[in-house]
C-alpha cells in the first residue's frame, strides 16, 4: 500500500462509503431499511425464499420508494413538512407492495374485473412511481410518461389517425399498476433480479480494496507521463467501469481523488470535472458489468447478456481511447507535466499485492461466457467476493504463514465446488465464515464493513 506524497492530502483516497446516510435517527432507520432491502434481494436470488415474480417486483419497487423519498428530502435539506410528506409517499409505496403481496392470488382470479380498492391502490402506485421519478430525475420523464398515460385515457377524442377506440379507466389502471406489462414490466424485472446483484457486487469489491487497486495501477502506468493526472482519471474510471455500471457511483468513487489531482497539476476546474464525468459515464458501456440499459437490452431482444458484452467491447475501448487522446492533447496545449514518478506506486506491485481481488471478476466473466444466466453469474461473483473479504479477515488472524496457505487452499477448493454442487456449498461456507468472524479478533469490523456494503449497494 503506497503512501501519498507528504503535505498533499488530495492524493489520499477517501472512503467512498463514508457518511452515505444522514447522521440522525432517521438516517439510521434508512440505513437498516437499505440493509433489509439487500438481504431480501439476496435471499430471492439464492432461492432461500421463493416468491412469484410479481411479488418480487412489487416488493422491489416498494423498497425503492421507501428509500427514495426520505433520502432525497434529507439530501436536499428540506424542512419538517416536506420530510413528513416524503415519508407519507414512502409508506404509500410500501402499502402498494404489501397489497400486491397479500392479494396476489385474488388479483389473478379477478383479472379483468378489478375491485374499487384495486383501482385505488393502482392509482396510488402510479402516483408514487411518477413522484419518485420526478424527485430523482426531474420533470422530463414523468411529463412524457404522463402524456402517454393521458393518451390511453383520452386518445379516443383525438382526430384520426391519432385516435384509438378508447379504454376504460379501470382497464388502464389495471394494465399499468398490476401484472407484468406496466410499471412492473421488463425494466423492473431486470432491476429486481440482475441489476441489484451487480450493484452489490461492485459495492463489495470497492469495500474489499478494488478502488485502491485500480487507482494504484492507473497511477503506476500513466501518472508520470504528460498530463498524467487526467490520464489516471480516464484509466481508473475505465477500470471501475468493469465492476460498476453506474456513472454517478464511478464519479463519487474515483472523482474525489482524480478531480483535485487534475486541478493541482494545472487542469482547468471545468475541464477536470468534465474529464471525470465523461470517463465515469463510460462505465455504463464497459464490460462485463455494464449499465442497466445493457441488461434491459438483452432481456428485450431475447439474447444472452454475454452477446451484449461482446458487442460493447470495441465501442467501450474506442470511447476511453478517445477520452485518453483528448486529455493528452489538452496537456500538450498547456504544457502540463505528469506526477513525480518517485511518489507513485508501482502498477505491477499493486497487482502483485491485490491480485486476488480480480478473481471474482474473472469468475463472473467465465460464467457469463459459459452460458450461465446473469442471475447465477452475479450471485456466484458476489458470493466469492464476500468469501474473499471474510476469509481475508480470518487469515490475518492465523498465527503462522503455513496455516494461512492451508486456509486459502481449502477455501479455494470449497469455492470451486460450486460448479458441481451449485450455490448451496457457497452459502454453507459463507455461514461458517460469518460465524467465525463473529467470534474472532477483527472479525466484527469485517462484518460491519459487509453490512455497510449491503446498505450502500441498496442506496446506489
């Protein structure tokens, strides 16, 4: 692990997961809601609990609304009245999820003939989803979606050829708020199954030290060259894109390190922010863990996710190559030099020290290209990452190097057995490691870090 140059705190990599939730009783409540959200998603992915797809989707959306409204209100510093309204909307979203869960079978039996209460719940579902979209993304998407919804209800009054035969209010609400063709359609199916797992996968790898690995490799490769600070931003963001398909998360993770670094070495603040934003957004098209659209694309087209990954490789490389070239030209224009090589970590040393962090990513790629579903590949990749984190804490507590080698070999054999015995063998290993960490020195801190990753993944 390298040390930053003396007197320059900007070269220190801050913890991207620190203070993610408000430091208040409300924040602690939201933290535990996020943990419960992740646990629910993991339990359904590993088939520890089996619910119908419609219930999983409804609960998924319920958790999203429960987190969205209070977190947005807290982040924007709204007063008590707005916060109370936010919690009311959040609880309304939870009520919709519970109604869909409890009434799942009766709703199927009365499909096409909804009760008045069904319509009330359906309207509440649409209102909460539209409001959540407005709070997160602004007015554009809700307004456009609202126009299409209005077209369903009022399109029969338009002149030909824009008109249609007309649809009953109850028919529109039932179609949009129940079943799997409205708000619980393909995007929510993909989000509640694949995307959430891959977000957790990235969150756990970040907690395990992957961010530091990527940053050290980037610094060692190009940090000393002309315009090295911006080139580090491009390469580290590209590497982060392999484990995180969220551009915003990439900016938060790498930008707090690279943007001050670029400014210190002469880049204009606007250009430094632009480089980081551009490079981080490229993470959405950087395989193997891409943005949500890639998963939705695979599901909509009916092709394997691996095919989308293969199609994205060349465009992603060209994207980052062009960004790299532009920062090179900017550095040449203003005569910006690189960082002192003596102050930089060794790229090969960083890989030699933390090579094991690449194993879950390598297994994920292997499974995807071997024909396994993204759900299975993501679950296995996440389980292996947690095994590394928990196992590393235990190995550090062993008194002798030989015991550590034996421990890692044994854990590796157990992990490899999933190809024959499925995920159950990994679940047993995880249960043993969790119990071991709970009663070992330093193990509780590791469990707390894993808990924090669950919350951060859900919030992301």
